[in-house]
C-alpha cells in the first residue's frame, strides 16, 4: 500500500489548551510528540530509560504528509509550535541532600561524610526556562483520526512533566481551510532546507533537526528558520 493511500490526509490545526507552563524551546515540534506516542503505541510504554539506551526495533510511520519523500532531506508537512500570547520566564529545580538523614548512608563500616559539593549527593540549583500561554497550536497535513488516537493519552508536553510542567487541559484537532504546515502568508512555519526557501523571503540560518528525533545528529543540518 502506498504511503499516501494508507492515511486520509487533509490540512489540520492541532491545538493544546494548557493548564501549566511548558518547559521547551519555542519550536516544540508536533511531529516529535507524535513519534514518541507512535513508539509507545507500537511497542508499549517504558517506565525508565537513560539517554541513548532505547533503540526502536523497526520504524514507526506517522499519519502526516511528507515533503520530498525518498530524499535525504525529507521532512513532515507539520509546522512548529505557534504560541498564543505567550510570556517567557525562568524558574529553578533543586536537589539537596537532607543532612538529618546522613546516618542512613552506608559507608561500609568506615567513617564518612556526605559531600554535597560533588559526587552522588551533589546539590543542584538549576534554571529552567518556560513558556506561559493559553494554548499552543500546530498546522499539519495529516490523518485526523490517527492523530487524535496518538494524542489521546498525551497529558503533558515539554520537559519536567513529572514535576507538573506542560500539563494539557484538552486537545482540539480541526480541519483547516488552507495548508499552513510550512508557509502561512509568506511566513515560514518551521525549519526547512535552504533550497526550499522562497526568493526574497528573510530567514535565519541555524543547525537544527529537520525531522524527529530532533536530537539525532544524523537528522540535523543547516536550516532556514522562522523569524
């Protein structure tokens, strides 16, 4: 079955109404969220992983249209995050050993001291940068039913979700009159290869992932980025 025959593709607007602020960069690509959910859907959830540990056995297709299928620089027809009147802020997460419980540490019969300056019990006061908005939305060309299925169990987005960040109130997926997945009124909606830019349109150049997983170096290349 051809890829385009597998799904019912149409222009869509995907909107997430937020209950808490989101720790993420401004791009927050939807196809990355969908790929994570597609892996869970195909192979089941994983309770604990470490960076670089998980390797998917077999690929996971996404219910999205593809630009340049078959080429090295292919990408999904899916915009990056569009924030509603967002504000940016900074907060901190902290880790500090409670010294009143030092007697519980096993020093293997030797005298010892819990060091919070380095090592296992090192104290942390780390900044996190967040976006506060009523909602965040994306535009894509995809299969509405399949996207609804993948997002049905997404309760949080972004980083530090175990601490309550990025909590979703509800998802709204609706047909869109036009395809705004890559361009909207001459405005770039996501990073694209330089050769795909329109003559005379301003853009900034940045090394970034062209498709998920965005952290993989093999998916990263110089891209024309939204202003």
